[in-house]
């Protein structure tokens, strides 16, 4: 027994006996009445959905096998095929990792060169600053190292009022 009801609002309600599906009931109706409920486009879409469901289930099974699950039902040939597939995948992963490591190493070496250049520039600037300070210290040492202090220079200044400096007339 199957019952399909459409309300005026367009809502569909259905009831089927537990032993049968609605799809099977509609196919039976179509066969007995001779009226086509599904056109070829709907049949194609229904077949396509069924095919995709089957493909999806097959992929799930293969994924479980690749994860190491449900291997008891496989033949030695299928196990070898899975092993080869896993080894190719592992090789690809390792190659990609090495590529990332090489890229990262090159980037770090480049950064190292940049930092070394900056370090050289800073050392040069620091040397110039220290060199300027050193020259100033040498000048100060020369000034401080004279035999007479700066104030004593006025004592040796020639004084015009001293008699020995007067011109003879």
C-alpha cells in the first residue's frame, strides 16, 4: 500500500508499507497503468545518481584499504597494488618535503647573507665613530701633555711696559 498526498501549498506527504519503497511502488504503477511518470531525462539522472553512489562507496572502500583497514578480503595481487600505490604516494610526499626544505634553506641562507652585510655596515659605522673619538682623545692628550698648563701661557706674554722691551732711541 502506498499513498502520496499533495496539499494546496505544494507540500508532499507520502506513506508506504514497510516492506516496499515509494520508488518501487511508482514503477509498479507505471508498468500497470502504462502511464510514464518519469521521462528519459529523469531516468538518466536517477541512473547517474545511483552510479555516483556506487562510485562513492567504492572510493570509501579503497580509502579504508589505503588506511590499512579491511585488508583480510584482499588478494595478494590487490595488496601489492595498494603497496605500490602507497610507495608512490610516499615518494611524492618526500619529494615535496625536500622541495620545501631546499626552499627554506635557500631563504635562510639569503637572510644570513643580508644579516652579515648589515653587520659589516654596522661594524664599519662603529669603527668610524670609535675612530673619530680616538682622534679627539689624541688631540686632547696632546693638549694635556704639554709642559705648561693653558693658564701659564699668559705668563710668557710680552708686556710692552717692561724696560728691556723699550726701543733704544
